[in-house]
């Protein structure tokens, strides 16, 4: 799918979409190795780095949204960027856990959210899972 199709749902350039309407669907953008964030897949489980590239990440904005998703157990839609203007809708995921940890090489604290699929998920075309 193209960015235009993703943007109809996600409606933000930020990785974690925090809609004005609290009842609106939530979504995140992810990639592996394209953005500088340490996102990674382990099978169908997504390890997603929180929002904020410098300094200690804080529980505000998108991070607060994913903490709320963990606490209230609601699902978020995951869109994965594969290459320029190539995206796949991976489906719905729940935040199963999170860690707030010190990253030695970056000399800062960051969130890592562990997201697990809710139902059927789409595989990235070039990844075996």
C-alpha cells in the first residue's frame, strides 16, 4: 500500500498517532532499520521503541498513548514501512508489556513496547516469520 492509503487511517507523520477524539482508532508506524529507531520483530511480536530521539523519553504524547493502550488493553493498528512509499497493514496489536530502560550506547532512557497480534496479521512480503 502507498503512504496516501496509510495516511487516510493514521492521519499523522508521527510514528504514534494520538487522535483528538479519544474514541478514534489508534495506530502506529514502524519500520526495521529505516528510521533510526530500534524496532524489531520476533516472529509476529513487535518490539517498538517509544517516541523521542534525544534525551530520556518521557511518558507523554505517543508514549502516554501506548501506556494507556497497555493499561486499558485496547488494540492499535500497525503499519510497517518496507521501503519508500511501500507499506503493509500488519493488523491489530495489543501492548502486552513495556520496558523503560537505559540504553548504554545512546546514554539515555527509552521505552520499548512489546506488541502482540490480536488476530490474523499480514506478513511483510520479504520476511519469513
